[in-house]
C-alpha cells in the first residue's frame, strides 16, 4: 500500500476528534478542539493563533500592570470584527482563569497548526488535498450572516 492510498480522502478533523474524545484532557480543551471542528484549515489556524496571541498579550499587560495595552487593543479589534470562530472561542474562554486560558489557547493554536500542516503531507503523497469547511456546506444564509447587516445587533 502506498502513502497516497492511505491519505486519500484524509479527514483533517481527525486530530480534533482525537482531542474531543481524549478523557485525559481537561474538559475546556476538549470543548476548544470541538469548536475548531469543521473550520477551514487556514482560517481555523489564523483565527486561533490571533486569539492565542491576544490572550498572551492580555496576560503580559496584566503582569506589567497595564490596563489598556496590546492585549486589550487586540481583543477590541477581535470583538469588533465578530469572526464566528473567534466569537465561539471567546465565549468558551472569556470567564476562565487568564493563566490557564493562555496555556489552553497556545495548545489549541499548536493543534490547529498540526491540523493544517497535514495538507502538505497529503499533497506530497500525491493524493488530492480536499477539505470543505462546514460553513461551505450550508445552503442559504446562516443566522450570523442574516444578523450581520442589521444595525440593531451592531
């Protein structure tokens, strides 16, 4: 059997499913992995990385005693943009301990990177790189798209 045969039709959510089902992981990490399932490879990584960096900057600001620093400014932009994945991650983490959240978001960013990196392994095997994000399977507008244009929500 060739590597191409093994990787043909690879499911990029497998590392996330492994994390969701890993009873050794803390529940919050299992939830975070589940939130990333179905997201596109690149957007999933970049959105997660941006959140991880913002939490680190917020932690660094708090450590230095800065109340309106880089972390605050980063979250101001993230929350203004209302990216659906980032909003999911925000609501899963915003009321948790900051030190733990920095660690958990770094872990998730590494997991997102490993997930996206598999596209290179699939391509190098000669198999077709195919990943369809869950939102691309939705027919019609999503609730997020419907309310995004409404001034009452913004």
